[in-house]
C-alpha cells in the first residue's frame, strides 16, 4: 500500500519529483500520439454494425408500413416501424416520439433555439424576450450541453452531483423561487462523465418539481439507456414519473443510436407528452419536410426489436469492459493510497471520472498533452469550462487499442503523481 504524499517529508517529495520528471521525460522522448478526449467507439465496435450497410441496395424493398416510399418526402415524425421500435426502447408510446436525423445533440440545440425564438408549450412569450434565461447544470456534466447554453446566452448554475443524482434540495429551492430558471440538463443513466444512474427518489423529485417558471423543461439526455459495461441499473421511467406527479409536459427526452450503430450516422429520437409532440411537430413543419427514411428503414431491419438491441449492446460491453478494467486497474496499482486523487468506476456509459487534488487537474491534462496523450480539457465538465476546484478529469477509454490504453494510462498516472508532488511542494 502506498504511503500518502501528505505523510512524506519534504526531502522525500523532492526526490520523488526528480524521479517523476525523469520518467516523464522518457515518455516525451517516445513521440507518443494518443487521443482519449472523446467517447468515440473503437473500430471493433463500429464493425459490429457493418452488416446494416448491406440491408438496402438498388434491388431492395424500400417501402415502409402503409406503402410509404422511403426514398421520397413525407412522414415528418418518422416511419411507423421506427416509431414502434424506439418508442419501446425509450419506454414511451408511439404517439409520444419523433424519429428525426442522425444526432440527438442537434435536436437538443434546435429545441433550445426554438424555445428562445418562440417559447415552448405554455410559454407566455419567447424565452429571448425574458429579462434573462437560466439553466441548472448538474456537475460534473456534459460539455456539449453547456456549450449550447453558452452559445444561446443562457446563464448556467452549477448543481453538485452525488451517486444518487443532483442535489435535489438545491434544485427544488432554486426553481421554486426564480421564474427565470427555464430548464435543467440531465444525463440520468450512466451519466456523462460520472457513470451514475439517478435513484428512483431523485427521478420522482425532479418529476414533482414546482417551478416558478410555468414553461420550465427538464432536458433529459438518455444517451446511454442500454449501455451497461458491468451491470444494468434500472432507471425509473421519466415521462411516466412526470405524468404521475401531474407534470406530463415538463420533460423532454432525447436518445439516439450513435453509440449503438454508427456515430454520426445513426438515428436520433425525441420523446415527450402527446401535447409536446404535437406542439413540436407543428414547429418542425416550418423547418423540415422529412428526415432520412432510408436510414430509418435500414436501422429497423437491422436491429429488428429491443431484444436484439440488448444483444448488440452486450457485444459492445464485451469490447469495452477490458478497456475499462485496464484503466481502473492501472489507477489502483499506481495511485491507490497516495492521496493523489480518486476515481469512479462506472456501471456503464463511456467514461471514467478522475477527481484530482484541488488545483491539479489543469496541470495533469497539460502534462499529458506534453507527452502526446490528449485528454478532454480540464474544466470541460463544468459550465464555461471552469471547474472552480480544478479537480475533475474525464477519461474516455473506448477509442484506443488495449496497448495504446496501457501506454496512455502510464503517462496519465505519472502526470497525476508529478502534479500532486509539485502542488505539495509549492
């Protein structure tokens, strides 16, 4: 067991710093070039869906239910068989889902933009005409959610997160008192980056919120609905919880197949109450005539049903699990007991969260970059790119090969120790 750096004498820390500098310089001399910045599926994962490309060709039946020609315009909310499949995946009815283009993030951005320009169902005015618009942002969280708010000029408020989900006492207090708080971003299952799943109590409290803003929305990014690595953790049905609490229109649910089939070339879907779906469809009719129905048909014929999706996701898990094991094992072997940080082993999702000593995260990421290992920027886990304690680092093990991952983690652990020792000597 390692002795905590806090118990080391100054001369021991000085010698450790010198040794770590030597090790670190040896890594720099190797000319390493590895990228762990984003949760990209690896080549072996993408290969799992290659048969889908052979499902449609120039001789294929390209007609959906009801004789819909998928090569032509029409069916703004998606073909029936796609709505049936992904409604079951999202645990909603076929009347409560829209199937659209290839990325859910694009639709999240559009939903916020439309709310700013025209309001949502129940709005008295477009959000842009309010004195200010604010969103609650559980942290650590997803940088792309924060980027949408920052681009739209929406003020973001940090909400601390624990293993059960965001601080509900704080959320309830804030939303009940401030009518300018119009929304909250959440990733409730295998969250980005912590990998936690919200408890039933947290879901029920979110669903039962009594916001001062009558047009408050929960922007629920359910990106990892079936993305278990070690075990599945059930998530309470958000839309049903909102209905049960008398708030059926309060939640927007987003999902996609981008980490099921092909990143950037999957299907995205939006689920909400029937009233929200009707309202959104009317707005969409000003924006689009239809989406890529050939891609919808291709996905339905390849995935077939939810049981097959689960089977495909188990194959993804079998590829990802050794990579996550390698990251956790390296952290435990190199850093356990040193007091140089802690880490969260996720049940699923795409990330491992490392929590450094306060004031060390930026230095760790910078050192890794010097040695040729690219990580997500320190601070990306918080609005405006500013982690107030400079602690959180998001590790993405999915894309590198096992050999590359082993090298990257050697560099990372050396950088963590060096930054921690430097901080202790400062």
